[in-house]
DNA sequence: CTGTTAGCGCGTTCAC
DNA sequence: GTGAACGCGCTAACAG
C-alpha cells in the first residue's frame, strides 16, 4: 500500500484523519472529497472510486462538529418527548426509529418530564444545534417555546394530538373525541355509574376527562364523586390502589374509564382480587390499547391509538419537508382512534392440558 | 438600552448572536466572555455580572459545534442500548436521566436493535462526536467495536452484565447466577419438570438459559424438550402462545422460568384462561421484576434486578471519571439480584365492596 | 467536473 | 485578571 496506509499514531493517541489526509492520498483537493461524500453526482466515477478506497484505508470519519460549523446545518432530528420511559411513547419511538433508519438523519431524544420549563430548556439546547427538523409532543408549549419554535428555520411536527393552531405540521388525534367515544361505549353497554381514573393530569388527560364528563352529562350519569386522580405518574400498582379507594367510597360504580392501560390493568388485578365479575359487575376500559390488553384474562377493552404510525409518519413528514422544502404537504393529519371492545375467551369448562 | 438590545434580524431570519456580540456589548474581548462561561473563577465578579446580563439581554446561546471543534471535546455522554423501547431499559434510562440532570452533561441515546453491526456503526458515529463518556450495553461487542472502544480516549462503562474483561468500567450482575438462583427456587419449591421460555436468544438470555440448564442437570430434572424459544422479541402475547404450544407438547410441566416478565405475564394469562391453579399446578417465575409483577393477581415470582440503580450509577461513574480522570475508582460493580417469591393475597371469601 | 479562497464560532496558547 | 493571534475540520461561493 501507499506511503501511509493506516491511521498514524502519535504518542499513543490516534491523530484524527481529516478530509485533507484523504485528499492528499488521492491527490485531489479537500473540497473534492467533501463533494464525493455529499453529492457524488458532481464527481467523476473514477475519483469516486479512488476516494472511497482512500476513505476506507485511512478509516476517515467526518467530523460532525466541523460540518455543522461550516454549513450551519446538521443531520439531527430532535425529538422532545415527555417521558422516554413510558410505554405509550415507546411505540411512537419505535415508529420513529423505523422511519429514520433508511435516511441519513439521526434522531436525538430529549426528555421533558412533562414539564414545560424543561421543554423550553431542551428546546434551546436543540435549536442551538441547528437541527434538520424537530418533533415535539402535544400542543401545550409555553409561550416562550412557541415563539422559539415559530422563529426556527427547520420543519417542525407536533405529535400525539391535533388542534387548531399548528406551529408547522401536526399528526395525532383528538383525545377529547376518543374519551367521549369510549364513554359512549360504556354507557351504551349499560353503565349508569361510570367512573374516571386518571393519575397525573397532564393536558391530554384533562382533555380526555372533558370528553368523559361531557358525554356523561349528556346522558345524565355524571358525578364528580366518581373521579379519582393523583399527582403521581401512572403505574399498574397505582391503578389497583386508586380503584380500591374509589370503590370503597362509591360502591355503586359499574364501569371505569382509565386514562391509560397501566391503570386499567391494575384495576383488573384489584377486581380479580375482590372476585368481581368482569364485565358483569364492572366494565373496564383502558386507553392506548397496549399489546398486552388483547391477551389479558379477562381481556380489557381499550381505545386503540395509532402510535407506531404516528411516530413513523412524523419522521417521514419531516424528512420530506427537509429534502423538498417547497413541496406542498398536508399540515395536519388526524390519525383517529378505535374503541376495541373485548370479552373473555376463557374456557367455561375445567382445566385443559393434563 | 444600548445600541443593540435584541437579536437583530436580517431579512426575517435571526442572525446568530455570538460570543463576539456579547463581548462587544460589554466592552471586553470574546475570550473573557468564554471564560466567564466555563471558568468563572478566572474572571472578576464585576465582569461576571455584566457579562451575565449581556448574555441574557442578547439571548446568547453557545454554539456546541464551534465549541466541539475548537476544544476537541463535547459534553455529550453517548448511550448505546439494544432497544430504547424495552421496559427493562426504560428503568435503566430513567436512572440515567436522574443522574445526568444535576450535571452539565447531555445524554445521547443510540438504538442498536440487538445487532452487533448496528452497534459498530453507531459507535463510529458516537466516537466521531468526541463524547465525554460512553455507556454500552453488555459484554458481547464485536471485535471491531472492542478495538474502537479500547482506543477511545473517554471513560466507558459497560452495563447490564459483569464479566472478566472490562473495556474500562462495568456495572451489572451475573445473568447465569440469577437464572441459577431462580431455578433453584423452583426446584426447592417442588418442581420436577421445570421449563424455560425465552424469545429472542440474545447473549444475556443464553447465559440465563445456561444457568437454568446447569442447575436442572445438577438436580437431575433437565430436559431439552422443555425449552421453547423463537427469533421474535418478547411480548405478553408471545408468552401466552409459546406457553400454549409448550404445554400441549409437554403437559407434565409444573414450573416455568421465563426470560422476562412480559413472557411471564402472558403465561399467567394463558394459565388463567385454562383455569390452571397457580402456583399449585404451575409455578411461574419471571425475570426483571417489573413494577406490575407485584400487583398481578395471582402475583408472579420474579428475579429482581437493580436496573434503576444501574443506570444512575453508570452515569455517576462516568461523570466522576470525566471530572477527575486520575482518581482511582472501582472498575467492576456487581449489583446482584434478588429472587422475589410471591403468593396470592386474594380474599378467599366472596366479593367485597357492594 | 475540479480548485481557490475565505470563514463558520469558539478555545488554546501564549503574552501582558 | 485579561487579550491577540491562530487554528480546529469542514463547506459556501465563486472561479475556471
């Protein structure tokens, strides 16, 4: 091989291989190598080959910081999510990762912890990195955050929810309508004393509760006594204990709309512990339709939301805008929801299998 | 206010506020502002105040790319995780975010999808960003990846598992021992026909199976017929269907060690559907002890691993090394595990509460 | 299709 | 305690 086959080492630490090194080895200028990397169509086939080989031989990796500084752009798409450790967002993130993989963009996650202030701070950090695009959760950004977003130069998509004043693009569904539909389902199935179990009341939860409340009122079955919430985040355990509290105060309850499936599962377990017949004595409806709800025994009715698709398409929308800024695109996409009604499939007879 | 109070706009887009702008406003040189930001103790109190005010007035935000280029460092800690959407890693990540918050570092997540090749690629990307530190999952890096890591100049911590040849630091536990302990628990409780239910057999799962197998063999109760796996990732639904398959082939099974709690929960539901008495007819043992296992009805025995602590301490270890590179620190931390044995707390009598 | 020149915004290294 | 000069690695804008 040539005069300089592998990354040279000076005093034990590797000296960075730069564009100039590659250029020198091939006998061209740095900019040509740069072009071969970013717009190969502008470089002759022969050079492309030689450059590619030199890059491999030298083990050259572009420096993203230098690239960002020189060009004023990055290939990072920033994603602001209330809780990266929440099942609901797991599905969204899975969709995002799927969509980002075939592209040259990278995803960078930020954890806002449901705090508008943290969201603002993270936004500042993200914007300082000149992202290629931004995903942000919900429609309840602080005034400051909205201002920052509006003056950002990259495409932005708000996810999880639809609403009247998109910053740029938007993909989600109406939490109010979804809760209203679930409530209607419970009432149609015969509930006269429906309850709502929430946990931490973030803005989306509040809109769900509004959908529940209005629907109940219209049917003449609303009572504020049948609402229970706490400031804590949802867990299965919390669902069980909230329900235990609630049912001891309001024993007439015949149906529960839960703010999410974790709470619903906890209620299911607590009901089993109390030998309550489901759904005869108690109808349970979750929210999100996590994978496990279909196989729970007894199975749990839930509101299916299209989280995976939402994640995937949010990234696709961004990438399309980034690569083709002037193309007209639908700005607001409502993915809707489905109330998935389930009944037990358990055998009525004795045990099987031995 | 002065000659230049707010970010100037040129043609509708904000011109970036730089160090020089702040410096000009205060009447000092750029480097002084830089120092005021990074080592305030080297700048007089008066100047500090004036500079801070100017920064706020101008809305100056440092450019991380320029900073990285000039200094050769960043404040990013890179985290490579097989699946950011897996419950197990959610707890780890929660711990990491907790630990990173009081520091000046940022976390950047990479999703390796359990693929050593993707891990290699992401590692290359991460290293090109000159991270302040790296977290990487497990001890099964490819040879190339190990080489890259070994010649990295930042501290590195391997998580989830302990083993003989740490790249740098390590925090985790022995999956072999944990599975062996759980198996012993099942055998001591009377199992003569224990089964192992896995899903995708990643390296950690394989070591768990080895612990199960060796323990069973020592007790004379091993049979390869009582092992079931698939290439798919674990879900609750998958647990139910794998168990349905397994029990129809091997009806004598009296205990199941599951590779994780999702599978265990699916098995629990499937067993309920078949009206099998738990634990009399079937003992179920999960792995990880997710929050929901304690409240499941009947409750499920599981192996508790200290994932949250692992995440938190991995970051703490890194930060300590970064800020104090020569301090001696324990390189390998074994967090251990606990077999949490559970029995039903359901009331034996009739339904309560109405 | 390829090269030249200039500079992105900041930190390092020295000087004062 | 503060400043001047230089360069990090790359790309934009123009030239040929």
